[in-house]
């Protein structure tokens, strides 16, 4: 991986605003409006969400977030890599960062929602390569043919 670094992000830079706007535009290209679960900039600023950006020097590479659902369960939100950096390991690096953070916080389970269409296949492969398996809807989600729900058990509490 190039000189990628991950930092907590306060969501105030124009670069992150543009990356997240691109993310929402892409989600809306591939999914009907009722199936787009990506959060906008303001919703990502809520206190139950931690947000990180990944940089290569002064260039924004991508982002990712962790949303607490309850004290034992969290959700991955807003995983995004700028298209010009795809295939260079940034998504894998961010996913590992979020996994490490979730384990440090003591969550038992980490879940996510992604699309079911072909455009989301690389994301599903990335998550599966880290042990995520398909599951039913969680939190406030409902069964949706345009969504794939995945989960990973982090801590053995039995």
C-alpha cells in the first residue's frame, strides 16, 4: 500500500464532503431511493458514529465509519474509496482499522448493509474475506431485495 494513513475526521473538509456526495450519488445510481442507506454528512456527525478518513499525503483516499447500535453491536457505515485509489488496499486497510476499533470497544458483533447488485460485488467479497457472513436484517433495516446484510462475531461471550 502506498503511504496511506488513517485519521479521525471531523467531517469539515471540502474533500470529505465531496467524497461523501460522490458516495451518495453512486448509491442512488445503483439502488432505488428506498434502498439507499448511506448517511449524508450531517447524519454522520451524530455522537454514536465514529468517522475516519484515509489519506495518501494530502490526497483523500477514502473513509469509513463505525456506528454503535447498542453496547454489544456496531455497524460499519460509509466505507468508500476514491475510484482512482481502488485496488490499492485502502478499503482493506480501513476495514481492518474499523475491526480493530470495534474489538477494542468490546463489541460482540459487527454488522453492515450493502447492495445486492453486481456493482457491490467487490465490497461483498472484501467483507467475506474478513469473515463476514450473510444474515437477516438488523437494527431498523427490513428485508429488501436490493440489500445484503452481513455480520461478524467479534467476541466469544458464551
